[in-house]
């Protein structure tokens, strides 16, 4: 029973592919911001995987968005992806 409780208590992190789909298909600004914030967090942990999944192309498009916060977050995420040490 403790096993099931631990599964329910721990929220599952979204995968890079799921976040890319959310970013690409979201029409509401808040949804796009939330997805990008999660993607940005994941980009610091697993940059190579997100590059392979096609994150750079979408982020370049978002960097030109008219919403300043979204564009800034997209550029910071691109920086995380390009700074693979």
C-alpha cells in the first residue's frame, strides 16, 4: 500500500516531448508560459535530449513572440540548451 501512496504523492514530471507538444499547440498565453517554464527547468537538467527532440526550432520561434516574458524565457532556455558543457 505504501508503494501506491508514494506514486500518488509524487507528481510526475512532464517529458520534453510532451512539453514541446504543449508549447506548439497552446493557444492561451498562460498555458504557453507554464509549458515554457517547465521546459526551461528541464533544459537545465537534460539539454541534449531536448535538442534531439526538436526544442531549438520551437524556441527560436517563441523568441520572436510579441509577449516579452515568453520571448525572454525562450531565449534563456535556448541559452541552457546551447551551453552544454
